[in-house]
C-alpha cells in the first residue's frame, strides 16, 4: 500500500512440517504479521515462492484465494473478529456457509467444535455476552471448523489477561496434540515458550530458529 | 440465489441496525407512494373530466351541418344556401360501411326562445328535436319512464314525444300522470311516451333538460320540413376513427349538392374524436409528468439507500475482511450487499405501494360519501402502473446496491482486517 515501497521482509526461508507448533517472535515492525498474512494468503509476497501442502500459492485470483483460505487455513486474531450480530454458533458456522454446506450439517459441525472448546452451553450467546477468553475460544472453534491444514494465530492472547491467555494456549496446545499444524505470532516470551519451535524475526530477517522444550500448561479448574 | 441461508444473512444484517434501516427505507417508501398517488390523481382527473365533458356523447363521432357555399361552381353562385336531404343519410350509410350510426336531426324552437309548447293552461319554451332511435346510442340518456323513440314511430310518423325533466316540471303538477298525456307543440298534439334524464352532463344540463324528442319523420311532416335534414350526428365503428373518414364524407356531400370540391367552408363540422384525442393527449402528458416527478422523488429515496449502504459497507469493512478471511469470495460479498439493498428497496417499496393504495381507498370512500366532485372521479391506478412501479423498484434497488457492493470488495482483506 502506498507509493513508497517498504521492504518489510527481506529474505525469509523456512519450512514448517505437518504437526509442528511454531511461534514467530519479534518486536513490532519486525515483519512477523506480514509473514503471517502471506502465509494466510491475505497478502502476497512481492517475490519468492510459498508452497502450502504441495500447492504453490502464486498469482491466485480472489475466488481461488478465498477457497484456499476456507479449506486450508484457520485464522485466530488478536481482536477476535467475531461478527457481532451473530451468535457464537453462527459465527463458528460462518466458514461452513462459504464452503457451501447445508444448514443442518453446518449447525451440527459448528456445535461439535463449540463443544470442543467448551462453549456448547454458550452457543446462542452474542459475542457481546461473552468474556474475552470465551470470544477467543469461539474464534478458535471457527478457525478449526473447516478442518484446515494450518491454524494461524496473530497475537491470540494479545487482548487477554494472563490467566485467560493460558487457558487459550492450553486449548491451542491440545489442538496441536491432535496433529494440527499451528503458527502463532506473538511478542510474549511465555507464550512462545508454550510452542515447540521459536522463529525470531528482526527487521525482516530470521535471526534464529530453534526447537524448544514445550512448556505444558497445568490443568486449571 | 435466494437460498434460505441468504435470507437469514440478509435479515440479520438489516436487523443489526433497525432504526437506521427503517429511516432509510422511508425514503423509498415515500418516493413510490408519491409516484403511485400522482398517477392515481392524474387518472382521477382524467376520468372526472372525461365523464363530465365528453363521455356524454359517443367519442368517435362528429356533427355536420351546412353553412352556405363560398365558391361558385357549375354556374351556381357563391353564398348559396343548401340543405342535406334525407337520402344523403342512405347514401352515407352505403358508401361508408365503417359508419356505425348516421342520425339526421332537425331542431325547432330553442332553449330560452319563445313559448312553443302548450299543455292545458301551462306553456313553455323548449327545444324540439326530430331524431332517429339510434340517437340514444350516440348520446346516452336514462329513460325514467316509458320508452325512447322507435322505428315504428319513424315509419308511421307517429305523433309521440319523449320529454326532459324540466319539461315535466313546467308542464305537469306533481303526481300527475305523464305517460299517455298530450302536449301541443306549435299547434300539433303529441302523445308523451317517455321521459328521459341525461346524467353526467355538465354545462348543457339545463338546455338538455328542456328538450323534447319527437320522431324525425313526424317532425318533418308536422313542421313542413319536407326531406330537409338540418344536421347529422355521425358515429364511426370503433375500429375506424371518424377523423380519418370525415374528408371522404365531406367530398361525397359536396358531389351530391354540387359544391366546388375545394369549398371547405360549405360544410361545417365538429369532430368530437379529434377533441377527445387532444384532450387525451393532455392527460397522457400529465401522466408522463406524474411518472417523471414520482420517479425523481423515488430517486432521492434510492440515493438515500445507496448512501446508507455505502456507510454500512464502510462500517462493516472489518466484518467483510473477516468473512473473506474465512472463505467468502468477492462475488458472495457483492451479492449479499446487492441483495440487502434490493430487499430493503422492495420491502419499503411494497409498503409504499400499500400505503398509496390505502390513501386511494380513503379518497374513493370520501368521494363516495360526498357525491360527485366536479372534474374528479374515482382515482385509481391500473395493475400496469403497479407492475411498472415494481420494475422501477427492482431496477433501482440493484442500482442502489451497485456502488456499495463494488466498494465492499475493493479493499484487500488484509487491509480490511487492519481497520479498527
């Protein structure tokens, strides 16, 4: 955007295997969100190649991009980004609507995923009637509902207090345990320590990329 | 395109800001209501005027009389007076099969003239018309008692008459038997066989109420007119216009009465059909004005919808970004915005049409209670107008959604998501 081009990412080369849980760290302006947007096909890199599950992502038209986002990717945002006039259940079912599923199937699947994040009882509440942690869990359910290949989370705990953050991270860990590939953008060390691999970005380049010992969250009640 | 889910999506979106939706819808509601009302009022005016001014005579008609020649021809001088003869009628009928009625007429005395009718001790000045039975089909009138003229009256030169309401008033006392009584017209006794009333007449009503109809043949015999025809009322069949036929009729009359073929002034006429056309044209223009003004008012409503949809799209930029992130294609987003504006327009338009229909109903109800109003009757719109209004609505709904729908997908999803 804008006439003066700014190179945010300057040569990123990394691979994520299936089932990995990676956190991308960096101070603001390091390019971590841009990287995530490119991985999420919300943005496109000026040069270079990106292959998602063997499919080259290059020069997609909007229709195809929408299809890939729908089928391959699940997004969790810092500010939850739920549709405020839809109930939790309808929010979770939204990707399925665009996938073209019948209403009945949508509702069944959405309820299943809401149950999975522990909010089956809240299915008919509007986002304004939910706490921040609950909203984020609805968002996680929405991201998972199409059974995507990758879950992309952009500062998923950025708007939550630490107790709630841990609850959400616990949920994300349990999803990873089931084999889902997860990428988390964060600038909080305690959050990144809960992943299995930390990629550090600075000024658009990877300064280090290490596997770490995952910190498991104790069961909270 | 309109699946159940779409409906739910649209209703949810419109319900999300109900007050604003209602206010926006009001613009279109008002526009279409005004459009329909304007057309209904124009229609009421047209009906009112035509029922009072012209519909009291068959519209595809003309009157034709003689005015004296203005050119010498075949040794005959100019300013020669001439008269139609009774065999002109038969000639016209055989030469012009397109003619429905050819009524020769003669007239005696006149409204506000000298007294010419006597009954016992009472006298009055009335217009006496010698007519054929067809005349009642050219000028509709209500027979209140008895009957109108018949062909037996014509063939047998019966001395009978049909009299108007004011004739009854001035010659009869209340409760007197009218049918079967005699009145003396210019010294000749006539049996009254019927009374008539001309409804829907305006202006001429007093003159018409003072009229006496007698058989044409009786008239000519009793008052020494021989075979002279004073003037004719000619009506063409519905499929041919009298205006197209009249020049042929005039030429035939000129030939039969040795008048110069170029002599336009010898034959006088009044073409009701042409008058009716002109008058219809006026109301056609009024209808166009109605459409025009109504459409302009409607357009401001549509601009309102377009405007509000733009704001809605702007407000929902982030939501649209989210929808695209979870897999909505630009097409589905556009289709939803378009449909939202379409539904909004159509719903409010339907409400507007219903409202206008209600107002028209109330108007008609009041008119019924009050009795006839001059130059205005039964305002209404045809189904054609309603369908036209609906088509305008659908078109404008699409139009109103087009710009907002395009702007909704112009922004890249990544930028849309970044909006706070």
